[in-house]
C-alpha cells in the first residue's frame, strides 16, 4: 500500500465523523477497507518516526558545550512541528477516500 501522489493531502487536524457507506465503496467490504486504511496509517507512522529520528540524530553528541542550549531549542522546534502534524490514521482515511492508495487483494485475484 502506497500513496499514488507525493503531495500531502489536506487533512482535518481533529477527528471527523464518517459515513460508513463511503468507506466501503471501493472494496464492497468495510472490514477490508479498514485493514487497508490501518496498514496505510502504519506506513505513514513509520515514515514519520524514521524522518523524526533522522532529524534528531543530527543533534546527538557526546560532548557538553555552550551551544547545547541553542541545539535544544532547535530540537524543541522540530518536535513541536511533528506534534502538530495530523494523525497518521486521519491521513490514511483521507488518502483512501481520495483514491490515493494503491492496494490489491491476492485472494480476490486468484
């Protein structure tokens, strides 16, 4: 499962009530749709974690110095940015509803 478009979708920052009938239009099965969205949310979450760890690893140092206070501010700003991002589950649902997620079911293909 991957997003077809690299542009980040516009996602609400809070929980939105969804009509279940909208979620199973593509798959004709609400449970299959939920599995697809949950797997995509896990992918998004892992990508965000990896990106955050890469950025914060730049600040890792074994020596203490006077620049540490400035570096801490930068770390805090990076952390705040990632905290404000929409939840991976909300992004995954929006991508699924916008048909931006590629998925296949091998059991249906056979």
